[in-house]
C-alpha cells in the first residue's frame, strides 16, 4: 500500500486521505480494506452484509450523488491457462507462461472469495471518484448473491442485469433481473474465467505475425523539428 | 417565444382531452408498439418495446444485445497493444477517443508518461474525433424531426475532419493510432495548416446549423420541454457528457479529470451548460461544444511542441500487477476502463464503462408518459451509438 505522498499531487492526495479516514471511521466494522494511489484513485472494500447500506451511506452522507458503473471480477485463474495463446506469443513471454498463476487472486484491496462485485461512484462536490468492492462468497453454483443498489441509485439497474447474466451473481431486491444482452435461454456465464472462449478453441489464434518495430533506445527517436510542421 | 408555448399548451390540453375521450369510449387496454430493431433513430440495432395508451407511452423497455460483441471477454486473451484494435469499434463515430482512456490506464499501471508532442497529437486527434462524431449528431437530429437537409451538410463537412484524421493516421474511422507511451507516427508535413482550414469549415457548419435548426420554429416547438431530465435524476442514472451538462451540471472530465497523458491544461476554453435539461438544451450544448473543440484544437496546433512522439517503452509490453481505472470525456460522455493486470501480456480483466450504456439506462424512466412522436425526439437527443451500448 503506497504510503508516501507524491509531492506534485499533494492537494488531491490529502483530499483522498481525509475521505479514506472518514470512510474507515464511519463505516466501522463494514470497512475491511482499502487501497489509496496518491493523486490517482481510492478503492475500498466493504463487508458483504453491509453492501446495500454502503450505497445509502455514500449517497446520503458522503454526497456521492453520481453513480458511475457496477461490475464484477472473477478471480479464478483461467483453467485454460495460456493455451488460448499461440506458440509464437508464448515465446515472447516465457516466464509468464511458465509461472501461470494457480492461486486465486484478490486484487489491491484483498479478499477471500472468487467473485467480487465492484462499483464506482463520483462526488461532484469534491470531484473525487471512489471504487467500492465487496466479496461475494460462494462457489458460483447458483449461490452468489448480494444486495441490490437500485433502491439507492436507479442507474444500477442495467449494470446489475449485466453482471447477473455475465457472472451469475444474483442481486437481492432487484426489480427485474432479466437478461440484458444474451438470449433468455442462454446457458452459462460468459465472463467467468471457466467459460471457454469458443472462437479460440475452434480456430487457434495465429499469434503475433507482424510485430510493429518500436522506437527503442538505439533507434533514432522520430522527432520533428520540421519548421513547416510547427507552423 | 410566448406564442409558441401558448400554442403548445393548447395542443397539449387538446391532446389530453382527446385521450380522455378515446379512453372512455374504448376502454383501451393499450397496445404494444415495436420501435426498431431497424429504426433509423437508433444508430445500430436497438429495439424498444413501448406499451401505449392511445398516443401515450405507459412503459418503454429497450431490448439490446443485437450487437453485443463481448469485448470484455475478448480483451482477456489479447495483449495490450492488440486491445486497441477491438475497442476502436465501440463508438465507431469517434474511434480514436475510445483508445485514449485504455492507453492512459495502461500508462498509469506502467508508470509511463507520454512526451509533450505525443500528448498534443493525442489531444488534437481526441478533439477531432469529437468534432467528427458530434457533427453527425447535429445533422442527424434534424433528420429525426423530419428535416432532411442538415444531414447532407453534416456528411459534407464531417468529411473535412475525416480527411485530416485519415492523413494523420491512415484510417478514416478506425485510426488505431494511440500507443502506450505516445502515438504511432508523427504528423505529416503541412497537416497543421490543413487542419486549421478544416476547422474553419466546421465553424461555418455550426453557424449554419444554428440558423437552420436551432432558430427553426418547428424544431423549437418539438424539442423545448420535451424529455426533461432533472439534474438529480440524471446523476443517479450515471448520465454523462452533454446529456448531463444540459441539465445544468457543470462537470467535464477534460477540465476536472487530471489526465497526465493529455494536454487539456495547456489550453483555454470553457464548459457549456444549459439549465433546461430538455431535448433542445442537449442539442444546444453539443453545438457549443463543437465550437469549443475547434478552439481547443486551434490552440494546440499553434502551441505544438517539437520532440519525440514516444516515451521509452519496452519492446514487449508487460504491465505490472495492479488495478487502474481511467475515464475521459468522450464524444458521447464519460468513457472509462477498469484494467486489472496480473503482470502478464494480457489484461486479467477489462471493465468497459461506456457512455451510451448509462445514457440509455435512463430511457425507461424518461420515455414513460411521453407521446410517440416525442419518443424519437428524445432518443435522438440523448444521442447514443449502439456499439457503445452493446460493446
């Protein structure tokens, strides 16, 4: 976790630090993790039971009136590994393909569960954005559920429908969790890591066949001092 | 102006009375009207199932997914430079703008900063994409309301901008020009002067549209007070861009977002808002924004620094472990990418926050209680691209 403030961004960072302190004090037990990138961003993680109340708290007490988006992450390492890549690509990055992670990731704010729901809200009074994450415990076999945010932010409606069909996460109290994109009788949850990308299985990816040369340290850096071009 | 509102009030009362009569006579249970999937107001294939009572919409339910391409899944099996090819196709009228937030997110994770000349080129192309995109809206809105002429002017004058984008990047619609650490190529000789000329054409086009459309009595009668979005409702639905600014919310990420990879801090311009929140306001704000974009591009052209166009980046791009969310003010509104990296060649997860998805999510609320002809006006004024909804 970053501790040293970037001197050039000190003002913004102070604002985020103050916000973080207020959140951790007022959310109490519900506050279980945070990640502050000075001058850039703030992420917090809340307890699963407190997910619905957090939305209300953020909107009413912290003036996060702007609902930005809601989504989810499946932290399972892809069971297909890097087999979806061509041999050419594997040669580019031998370490990564050898050490393909087998552990469940958890992101910058930690977490224990395979699925996490995350939402982004924005405050126009302080001009700060905030990402809120929550663990969704369960194996993914129809037992994933968190509270809905639609009663606080009506805009969460479509986002939750999308997460429901793509990850199979149920939102308790949602007014109508119908499929948004997929046909009604679609089976499986496409954005889960164990859902294969069929196009890649049917026809293997040819890999990088045309690598664009990058200006490296040895090349002449393409700089322009062309007088015509700078008017 | 008062005459119009009087007449509109009379028409409204008459319509109400007519509705009441019809309902009493027929005890209508309502009918279901399918708008789309091919209606020209949709810029793609959107279908709206509207339940009607007479001429009034009781319930509107947009049905999407006709163009869902699964970019979030596809991005997980592509390297970072490959992803830009995909995301070019999200909002296809302002393609370059789609690349920028993703590249900025990757740069933030890799802790790379683009050199000043690259930042300028990036910002110019970003604004040109905005002009090309919104220019089409300015003409298209006329077509939706039955005025066919403006769209031809829009296509004619957008061509000036597309030509400039093409001569700089090689692609009229899908430049795929932004790179982690800079831009792909330098600008061709003479490009700066040519671009200035094209901006003149766009300015003339804006004046024309102001006369032809904004000053038109029929246009005003059909848009003023139609589809009013109060600021608070707009915020809770995640509306962004000109849609929220026309509800009086003074928020523009070009000014309010700190983007180290873009050059907005080097230029003087203003953010336009409108207090009304109706369809007219949304058109008016967009028209002013095109003018502001011209102003921004002009200043950037004048202050173009020399120097390299690429920072030093590794030949094979591996992004360190971490998470970053970067959003920018795109032609259609706020667009952002939440990129999760586990240190490999490909992103572990990419969440695409597209503007039209949130802008459209207000439509069931907004269309309730409107009349059928106004449905088209409202949808056109919200201005969405289906690729930007379905992704």
